[in-house]
């Protein structure tokens, strides 16, 4: 796992911890009857949760920028062919963590990216296994993998990444 993925996961965990802290503090304030204190705590926690959510979404926009560079590398068909990262997006949205509740548009864009990344990563596995198998794999298989990676990276992924970035930015503006 790279530093960007760890950073995104840490921000998501931070957002979840803020929500848990808000719940516990609100419960304690209600127990002691401090209505004004409870209101201040709720407002502060809501502000912190909003900040943590925006920070996590911005980190994901930055992750898309990193993915774009990897896609460009794979389009150039320069070895080594690289897998596209998925962990940050899986952790943020697919895992069901409640800290980054987002709209359907973002979920759809993330799902679309993950499907394309999975296809590229499968072709990269075929490519790597063909290159490392000393003569055991026909070169046609390696060439087919290069074509598969190139087609997805050149024809499909650029539009998917634009849509993902736009969806994340709209979510930040609306959230």
C-alpha cells in the first residue's frame, strides 16, 4: 500500500472517529442535562466531520491525478506495465464505511473506475506472467495483454477518470 492510499484511509478513519466522538459526547451532554453544551458539541463535531469529509474527498481527487499518470504510462506501452490502484476507492466507498456518505453519482463513478481498473490489472497480470515465464508463454499472449491494456487505457479510462474527478468535485461543493 502506498503513502497516498494510507493517507486516504487515515482520513476516512478520522472522519468515522469524529462521528463516533460526536455521538458519545452528545450522549454525555444529554445525560448531564447540559443543553447549551450539547448544542456546542454537536456544532463543533459537525464542523469537524464536514472538514474531515472534504479532506478525504480532496485526497481522492489527488489519487485520481496519480491514477491518470499511471494510465498515461500504460498507454505508452513502456515496460513495466503497472497496475492501477483500487484500495483507496474500495476503502472509501465499497467497504460501506459510513464516514463518507456520498451521492449516487460518486458511487457510480467509483464503481465504473474500479471495473476498468480491475480489467487493466487483470491484463497486467497476464503481461507480467508472460514476460517472467522464460519462454514458456507464447509472445502472442503478451502482445494481446499489451493491446488490452492499451485499449482500455487509451480509449476508455480517460473519460472515466474525468467523470470520477467531476463527481468528486461536485460532491465536495454540495457536501
